[in-house]
C-alpha cells in the first residue's frame, strides 16, 4: 500500500508532559504551497478550504499521471520514479479519489477518470484476481530501498484496498468481483493479516463489502487485534509505524472505536509537536532523492493539517 500521509508514518515523541504544542497553520500552508506538488496544493484547497472549484484541477493533476494502459505512473507515489503503470500508483490515485468523493459527495468525476483502470488491473492480476503492490519494471528506475527488485506476490495489500475503493466509488468491473473473491479466500487463513499496512487495506475492503454480516464480523475481529500487528504503534514512540491516526483520521471514522481516547490524544499531541521550523512535517524513511523527499513532505504536511483540523487541533 502507498505510505499513508498522516504524520508521515513516523511516531514522533510527544510534547513534554503538561504542555501542548501549538500548530502554525499559516506556516504549514505556506510549506505546502512552496514544496508540495500541484496535486497537494489543489487538494489543500478542497480539503482545507472546502473549495470545490479546485476539484477539476485535482483531477487534471491525477490525469497527468495516467498511462494509455489505464494505469497510473510517473512517480505518483514519490518513492518510485518509474513512468510505468504500477498497482502502487493506482492505489495512491484511488486513495485521493476516495477522499475526494467523500468530501464532495460526488463520485462521478472519479469514475470518469478511472475508466480503463479496471482493465489495467485485470492485466496485472495473478492468482485469481490478486494484485502485487509493484511490478518488477520498478527496478529499472530510482526507487526507495524498501521496493527492492520489485518482486512481490499478489496480496491483500493492495488488492483489498483497490477492490474496496472501486466499490466505494460505484465502479462495476469484472475484476472487482474476482479481487473480492481473492480477498475472502486470503482472509480464511488466520494469519492473513500480520501488519498494519495490510490491515488498513482489509478494513477498507470490509467497509464496502455487500455481505454486511460477514464483513462486520471480520471487521470487528480485525479491529480487536490491531495492537498485535507489526508496524503498528498504539502509543507514540520513535521509528516507523502506523498509528491510530492513520486508521481513524477523523473522529467520526468507524475505526475510531478501536482505540482508547488517551492513545488518540497522545498521538495528536505528538503529531502537533512534530511540526518543523520550516512549517512542514518530517518523514521517517529515506526516499530515492531530494525531489521525492520534498514531495513526500508536502503530502504528509497536508495529511497532518487535515487530521489536526478534524480533531479540532489546528
């Protein structure tokens, strides 16, 4: 799955006890304006200013990453600098479009932009509908170390998130049913979900599954064991890991109930305290170059602002 933008996947140490960090929103907005891509600058208008007139510009920015095969490329996810279409880039685009549809109440523009994307996913699917996160063609271009040689099996990450977001956007394609069947087969195994990235994908899939009884049982069971998963940090700490704020970036998220109030508050304190002197937020991994680092910091800064605003912290 694409790295989630809330807090840059890091779990910074929170402010000292008895203090509360103050977020400099103006400086953060200036950082997005100076360092962010046109995509994040336009998304800031939609999500922070409630400016729906920026929606066509968001779609145009995403369209610039479209390839003739229906996929997305050209470093849409900044850690992979390949122009080739990758499931990783489709996942990033769908995340943006899923949020956009939720903000505007209109999935129509997303469906138009994604015409042909189901066909692309069907061509790279293996094992009865499952999709790998990246393809070996990624190895021909600059990339973050964690993408290695691009040899990944089909898995719930990203297949579950892709299928879930297609369903959320009302996109009917034969691949979606094949992918859903793949996901349910995978979920029959008790060790199908062992890390936080995969859990995020599966939760989005379950939130959109039409068999609500089956999905809700699986949803509650997974939510109850999030604290056991690799790459998840219930409490702020150092290093790399997803936090409750990636799972519940808004207080009205259905996933919010999985986390105690004091853990969420601690992460909000830590997120606010992590703002840097230049107005932006840091990242906790090594992108493949300076441009990618700037792009990611724009992404995570916008994500931090959105979360802090949603929780009335900024």
